[in-house]
């Protein structure tokens, strides 16, 4: 069962990475013409943080699958899947129909849902919880950024 949980976790990371790449497009004129907040991180930060996040999320899924109880693992994977769904809704709404308000709500939901994921990670392994802190910080920052885009545009 532990191996199946690990595979489900890794598959969820792949769905997250592939799904995001289908919709996120920061190079088009629409995105470049948005009023952006003065505190927006520079573009290169996005290129650094997302590979880190995807790698750590995959590692977290495997470690939790192997070390946590089945109940904790199922809860973690369920929360992770729901948070990924919300993040993908954000990507589609933001870059597809440009519904910035719905996108901001979806990303705020992602940030909230990842909080209990962090708790499970810390209970499973303190170093794992620490490794996931940049993901939590990034999702919270991205949610705030998305809200600010919605407010400015």
C-alpha cells in the first residue's frame, strides 16, 4: 500500500507540473500589459522556485507514504490533490478566460489547503516540513500576488 501511495503522490506532482505548463503563459501581451504590483518578484525567481517546489513535493509524497500512518497519508494525498486542483483552476482562470477574481480565490484556497499538509509533513519529519516551507511561502505569496492583480486590473 505504501508504494501505491508514493506513486499517487508522484503522479499528482506530474499532473501539477504538466497542468500548470499548459495554461501559464507569462510571455504574452495580455500578461505583460497588466498593472502589476511593485513588489512582484522578478521573473527569474519563478524559474527557480517552481522546479524546487515540484521536486520537494514529490519527495514529500514519498516520505509521507513510507513513514506516516495510512490515515495521515490518505489525508495528505487528498489535501494535496485538492490543492493541485485549486492551483490548476487558478492557472486556467488567470491565463484562460482572464477571470482574475476567480483565480485569486482559487489560489487563496490552495494556500489554505496546504496548511494542514504542512502539519502532516512536520509530524512525519521535521526536515521534510522545513523543506516544504518555501512551497507554503510561495503559494501564500502567489495568492497575495493574484489578489493584487485582481484588485489592480
